[in-house]
C-alpha cells in the first residue's frame, strides 16, 4: 500500500467514525471531563469551550487545498506518521509540539489546520485569540489553562490558535496590560507542559498569523516549526480556479490557464471571490433588465423566483470571469509580502 492510499483509507475510516459520534456521546464525554477534573472548575467556561471552540469533524480534506506541499509534508510528519508508527516517534523523533503557520491573509492557513485535524481524526480546538481575549475578558487566563486541560483529556487533539499575535504580542507592545501578560504567561506555561509531561504527548499547538513580527520572542521559540504559507503560484492558482468552479456549470470558452496568468499576486481567498462574483453575473444581468423594464416590488420578486431554474442552467463564461478579475483587486500589498519574506529568512523553519 502506498502512503497516499494509506492516507485515503485513514480518511475514509475517519469519516465513518465522525458519522457515528452522537450528541449523547459528546455530552457523555464532556460529563466525564467534569468528573475527572482535579480542582475547582468553572462549568460555564467548560460549556463555552464545548459549544464555541471544540470541532470534532472539521470536514476539510487535502483535495480542497491547492498546493502547499511543503507545509503539508511537515504537518503530516507531525500528525499522521506518529499515529501510524507511534513506536518510532519517541525520543529525538518525538513529534513537533508547536507549529506556526504564517503568511499573507487568505492563503489557506486555517484550511490547513482543519485538514490535518480531519485527516487524523483529532479533536480540533478552534480558538481565535481576539475572541478569547474579548468575549471572556477577565477569565482569559483561566480559560487558557482549561483549554489545555480539555485538550489533554480529548487527546489526540489539535489546539489551533488563529490570530495568535493578538494573544502573544511582544512584551513591549503599546497598550499591553497586566491581564494580557498573565494570559501570555499561562500560554507559555501550557506549551512548555506539552513537551515535558507525558499527558501532553498527544496534543499539538498550531498557531496562525499574518503578522509574525508582532509575536513575543518567547512564544516564537515555542513553535519548533515556523512555516511560511505564501501566495499561490500560477499552477496553484489554476488548481484553485478548478476547485472553486468544480460544482458550477462552465461554458466551453472558460480558459483556466488564462485566468491563472491574469491573477498574479492574488491570494486563494481572492480567487474564491473572483469565482463567486463571476457566478453572479447572469443574475445581475437579469435583475437589471427587469428593473429597466419598470418591474418592481412583488412582480419583480415573482419574476426572479420563476427564473431560478433557468439561472442555475446558465453556464459561467470566460467573459464573466475576466470581468470579475477586473472588479476584484489583490488583497495583499507588496510591502507586506516583502516583510513576510524577510521574516521567513530570519526565523522560518521548514
């Protein structure tokens, strides 16, 4: 069996496991955590984490991500191989415990995190740092500790910290208060605990940021691997167009290669926006024609409802896509790219 066949088999098994996990089983596991937790426990915080942070089946596969082979290889080395060969990944071969994904916005950092959680069937703790420090203000330090306690209990698990620079900014950053420092200190303690204690062996922290230079130096060092997620190249943009348009009806005029050439400097999110905008061209055209004829109110609504099936049958054309490219500008500036590439040379670790 090849590595790719094994990965596909694992993915199929995971889908089956995810489909049979019932709400009752999830609730039962949460109850067991509460019962087994040693020390005082804030049940409201547990419920918040269960309801808003824990994702047991992100359902994002590698097939939905274009390119990023280097990042994928490192993530598979950290997550997939240790599950296949646990006896090998001991001692000096122990899996990486902290991995930072950095790069321009819209390049697939969150998708990568969800894909690896799907592939490995790990419990996925999806934490946005800005949410953690605002929604639970005053409880953030306690919440960080509880988050890692739950991650150990639900192991194997992945703690994904998006916008981690908002939580772990440099200590000299303007406006940083004592509460923020305590949260950061707790995060450092918990990440250290993953490497020094046996119960943290099946927990990996994935961080993501568009602004890696804002990270605290001590936190940066906790991420043993720091992977640059760049803008997609031409071949990857071709793949992105195919992924985004695969469920749409396309006119014979559509030329994916031409579209990829015309979108140099665009992120994956930009390409998605182009495809979405192009898919709306015919709808806008019909709506404009009806309005020009004086159709208004309920009559307009009725006309649009009657045209629903027809609209779904009209293919997206190359002209639609080219017009969308003209309307959607690249969301990433050259200055930011230069700064990211400089940081990669100084601190990157693939």
